[in-house]
C-alpha cells in the first residue's frame, strides 16, 4: 500500500493517480459522479484553496480524497477536496471503507495524534457504504446526518427521441419554433472537444469573451469573476488532458454569441456553465444550446444529463429539462473522546 499523498500542489506530478481517480469516480454510481472526479475536485483546490493539505490515497479500484480544514477552535475536519457545494463523495470504490480503515492511523498521526472529524458527502440514499462504515466505526465516531441536497438529472434512454418523449408538448413546440427562427437568422452551432492545454486555453478565452457580453458578465456575477474564472479554466485544462470536456458555441456570421460547457464522467454528462450575448436574448440561445448539447450527447451514447443542484429557486428552470430529482446525502463523523 502506498502512503497517502500529501501535497500543497495540484498533484500534476501524479498522472497515474489522476487516471485511476477519474475512473473510480466514473464507476462509483454516486448521484453526481463528475463532481467526484479530480477535474472538478482539484480545479477547486487550485482556484479556491491551494494552501490546504490534501489527504489522497488509492488502492486497486478505490480512492479516498480529503482536504484539511482547521476551525478557529483548533478542531481539524477532513472534508471533500471541493468543499463549497460539497456534491462529491470523498470515498470511491467497492472497498473504500477498507481503504479508509487502513489510512486512518496515518491520518491520525498527521493530525497530531488525535482522530479528526470527517465529512462524508455526495452519497446516495440508503448507501451501503454508510452502513458498513457505521458498523465498523461507530465505537470510534458519532455519525451525525447532515442536510440533504438535491440535483436534477435527465435520462437519455432512447436517444433524443426518447428524451423529447419525456417532455411536454408545449416544450417540444417551443423548441421547434426556436430552432426554426435561429436557423432562419443564420445561427449555427459548433462542437468542440478540447485536447491539450493550448486548445483548452483558446476555447476558454472564447467562452469568457461571450460571458463578458452576457447579463452575468455585465452584472459581474458570472464566471468572469475571481475565483470562478480560475476554477473553470483549471477544470477545462484538466478535462482536456483526457478529452473529457464538451463545449458548444452558438455562432452568427463567424462570431460567438453563446456557449455551453460541461464534462463527462464515464457515460454521464455534467453541465457546468452556459451563457449568451445579451443582445440575442429574444432568440432563446440558451435553450437551443441545451437542446443541441443533448443531441450531441445522445449521438455519443451518453446515458444521463446531470444539471447539478436544484435547491435554490433560481434553479427552477431545470425542472423543464430534467425529470429526475436525485438526493445527495452527507454525514459528519465526530471522534468519540475516551
């Protein structure tokens, strides 16, 4: 068994670990598998909290990945590496509980000889892993359930025809009219799977240029602001290393007027951002980007379209696009002081 990787860097020195971590996330069966990938997790680390110590270990098809968080009280909590939205599971693989048990003595030593708290998140309802962890570690930790978060997803079973059959007649009619109107006005769509740092940077620069012309950019509340600007850039670069990104641009007379961006975790797609030039608001460019992205994914054989969190009222629009609501469960493990 290899020692846990402790790093104040981005782990780019460990490409084999990144590959195995990505694969473990894709195979995890978690409600939000993409958020379990290092493309998401380490992009957050790079952009939001690069000074935190990382506790990452892999063995076989299993990975554990935590970041150290010290409270003002001095209490140490090990949380998922991405600890803002907390949609990912830090324990991946069929024997992740065994790997956690093997790593615990080492983690305890590194944390001053006392077991830290652990936040386990991103789990499915009635998770078998939670049950095994409770049976094994309840003498050492108190298990405190945390609030449940929700995300929207759409099945891509049956391809694009199957997807549309699960939408309302009003939705289908609206999209048909929007497509016809956009085509009549010369709007076209370009698909890009970035490969390598140079192409990732060029594609990202195009996205940022569109964002600056959008209502989000003009309102200074979008991905042009720091540290979101660095977060999505780092994610784009990491995805480009294995051609995991999916980017589409809406264009008019050779100029970008909109984009949509997301990434793959196996056969599941996770949307990240979409935006469009505010001057094109009347042409439903955002809707058409979603629709054309879905068509592309269906052609590739993707099985699910994940849209992320849906708890906030501003996310209500996702119900029109995604018929499934998945719950993400979390638990705080507090060490029992003897």
